[in-house]
C-alpha cells in the first residue's frame, strides 16, 4: 500500500461523516447531545466563563452543573460567536477531532506494527458505524478519543527523543483526555508499559515520569474538585461521583452474564466492530507478538477492560462508553490483514492460501454491509426530524417569552428544553399531578409544554384531561400542547 493511502482513508472518513451534517441535535443519545449543546449555547449567551457550565434543566436556579471539563462546548460557543448559533458547528468540530484521531491512530499503529497494518486498522476504524455516528455527534467523545491517541503517541516520541516539546504535548493531551472523561485515566497503564520498556528497573526512580504524572493529575484533580463544589452549592450533576448508585462501583453487575453479553456482543460486536470485525479482532488477539513494543496494544486493551469493570453500570447502559475499546481493537484487525494479505494484486492474492483470503474478503464485505445497515438505522430511524417536537418548539417560541420558565414533559430528556430554547424543569408523565405542578408554579414555572404521544400508554391516559381542566390551555396542536400555569 502506498503512503498516500491514508489520505484517501481520511477523505472517505470525511465524506461519511458529512452526511446530513446540518441535522439539528437529535437522534441516538439525543439527551447527551442536548446537554452538551445547551452548555455551548449558555456559554455563548452568558459570558464565555469556561469554569461555570450551565444546563437548561436547573429550574429556577442558575443551572450551574457538575460536569466533565467543558472545553468542547466552550470551543463550540466561540464558533457561535464567529459564525452564529447553529448545531452544525458542534458537529463539524467533532468531525475534525474524529479525522485527527484516525491520523493519530495511523501514526501510532505504524510505529509499533507496520504501515500496512496501520492502513488496514484506520480503514476499519473509519468505516465502522459507531465511529461514523459519534464522530459527528454533538458530544465530547470525539475530542476525548483524539486526546487519548495523541497523548500516547507523543509520550512514545518523548521517551525516544527526550524533547521538551514532546513532553509538553504528551502531558497536555493525556490530561485533556482525563478532563474530558475522567475514566481516561486508564491511559496510565499503557503509558507505564512504554515507560517500563524505556527505563527498565529505573522506571519509578525517574523524576521526569513523576513530574509527568503530577502535571497530568493536578489539573484533573483541580477541575473535578471545583466541579463538585458546584454540585454542593447548586445540586445539579451529571452523576460523576455516584459510587455504587449511578455509573460506577456497581460490582454486583459484573457477576451477571447479562453484563458481558450487553457489552461484548450487543454493543462491541453488533454496534461497534460489527460481528465480522469482531471475529477478525478475536483472531488477531492470538497472533504472535513480533516485538515487546507491540504489547502496547495488549496493555491498552487491558486498561479499557478494567475500566469496563469499574464503570460497570455506565458501560451497560451506554454503548458510547465502549468507544475507547475500538482504538486498540482495530490494531489487532490490522495485524490480521497485514499477516495474510501479502500483495496488492487481487489475482496473485487468491493463488496463495485461497481459503484464508476468501474468508478475509468475505469478512470485509460483511463489515462494509453491516456498517452500512447499522449507520442507516442510526441516521434514518434514530436521527429523523422529529416533526412534532419541531412544531412544539416553534409554538413555544412564539407563545412564550425567552425568560419564561417551563416544565417540559418527556422521559426527562433535556432535548425538549433545548429545542424550545427555554429553561426550567424536566419531568416524566408519571410525575404530573396537581401537587407537582403547583410546586413548580410556586417556584416560577409559567407553562407546561410537551408532546401528546408521551401520554398514549394505558397507565398515562387521563392525565392530560385532569391538567386541562385545572389550568389554562394556551395552544393545542395535533401532537403537542402548551398550558399556562400562572
């Protein structure tokens, strides 16, 4: 394969990620995208204070929230200042980060495996469905993955060169990865492996390594301490420290077969690598390591598996939590193609080991097919324009004032508040009763808004009739309603 092949892969990745790039925030994991987009818009509207992120569902409070370091929505807010508020800028930023991840993965894999293995690995990474979808989503995952790859790459360069520039870049990217997503501290294991190769028995005696760890951890500790103070003061959080109650520390989960089925097969095999890619990855795990340095990918993968066990509930609930797994996983896929695809000539290829080459060709076709089908599902089912929500948002913006607080009915999804560009409270239909609404009314809520399809379930029928009879109906469309509480 030619050196410039990587640029063809990057172009292909770009074209795949630009499809419907102008979609408004919505689709698969729209709740996470809506929260991120709301922070970006609030930075833009309220003064660009990086250290005080705000969400829309804080009720009558300031909306200041305990969150990961919000550098991603902050950069988006700067783009808003330059080009105007539009969800497309968050998506474009994610695409740029995704392309940089691909190129960084190519450099890293080429360094420790081979150029051909790196090209195969990045090709697979570029086309699998979850990477395309989340590589254009309004979420910080794309930035975190980029920082993870570049952090390892520049750390490796620093170990070889001892250049201050490489050291600074490694510190910056590893620290940013953990600031964006604190579980990225698992990067310490593959970094320790590389350091051990370089310094041998002197690893823990090397002062610059301790300095590296200190410079990485200080901003991480400082930010998450500050973020927790916001939670203690305002009571709003993304559940970062809910040990045993939210995303992590639920160790009973890892004793169930459902946990491993959910993560390994339903998520990694089906949604991320596709089943064909997962089979090649599994085969690649057992290929002989040609050098000690190649074991970097083993330690990287091991670190992520440990992260799965620690953040068990989060991984079981959210498939995008497994995105870091794909980075080392495609390196094993690249190794398989590197070992068995020894020529660029298709005619000559099937003259030697025809069965293996036929199986690899079949797997590649299946990967492409399943990737297309899964991505088509993401785009045309999960990310269709929600007509009723658009009609509700338009009606809310014309019938209420910008500063009016509202109670938004959904499955406690912030997408309704975000699309309507209003602040207030999220609620589920089961919560709606006169006591609940009067409490919110006393706290300043002026309107109740929502889509009627949330009340189609049998146990929810009749709720709206009670509310309609006790409050003033401002507007009722075929599939939405606006009710005045004050």
